């Protein structure tokens, strides 16, 4: 048991060091090696007609709103997305351009919101991990004190040892999840760019 705890604490120490060293001091709760970009820049993902004249009008169109929901969902493959986009563009060049602007405006807003939610979630986890790290350090100190007592209280030592094993395991599991989720904002950026290109091709 003591060997298991020692290994767990060593792993925890390595992981806790990662969350304490922010890649960008402007965002101390940002846990990813990728730079934090709070919002997607419209110019980075859209080279089509200006969207200033439509603003939130996409929400008033039931068909566009439904299509935005389908295309924004990651379960919809890009191949399927391309088919849905091609099928939705009908009418004159002006009508297609308007439809394209409405559709992309909806996608830009929806995917930016998804991305913001992911970023906020990552930063919440970082704060939880920081609190968990403090608790584990405190419990390790308490365990050392119990082990150094004379006579040692073996029941309390065993209980705290088991608690530390679970705490470090949960901590490490969260760190693995964070590394996976750190890829999501970039994936959203890439998806929005790809969808924008598809829409532009249909209205050009």
C-alpha cells in the first residue's frame, strides 16, 4: 500500500506541475499547450460577402436555423455537411448569396458559442484541479504527521492512505480528459473554416 501511495503521489506531483504553469500568463487558468484564442475571428474563416447587413436574421428563418443545428453538430460528417449545403441552395444568384450569408452567420455564432463553452469548461476544470492539488498536498502532510506519531494511529493512516490513492487517481483521470478536450477548440475552428469554404463555393 505504501509503495502504491508513493507512486500515486509522484504521478500527481508531475501532473500538478503542469496545471500550475500556464502557457500564457494572461490566462492563468488555461491548461492547454495550444495558445488560448478567446473567439474565432470572422476574417480567418470567411472570405464571402460581408455579413453586417444580416446580423441575427438567421434565427428568424426556420429552415436556416434547423440547418445550422445540423451542420454545427460534430456528429454530422463534413461529407454529409457538403451534401446538405448543396441541397439547400436554390434560386437566383442573389437568393443563394443571401442564403449563404444567413447560414454562415448562424454557424459562426453557434460554433463560437460551442467553442466558448469548451474553453470555459477547461478553465473551470483547471481551477478544480488546483483546489484538488492543494487538498492532496495537505493530506500528504497530514499522513506524514500521522506516520511520525508515537504510537502511530494505524486506522487513521490506512484511511488517509486509501483516500490519497483515490484522490490522485481522480486527479490523473481529469488531466487525461483535459488533454483530450484541449484539441476541441482547434477542431471547431477547422470545422467552421471548412463549412465556410463549402458555402462560398455554392454562392460563387
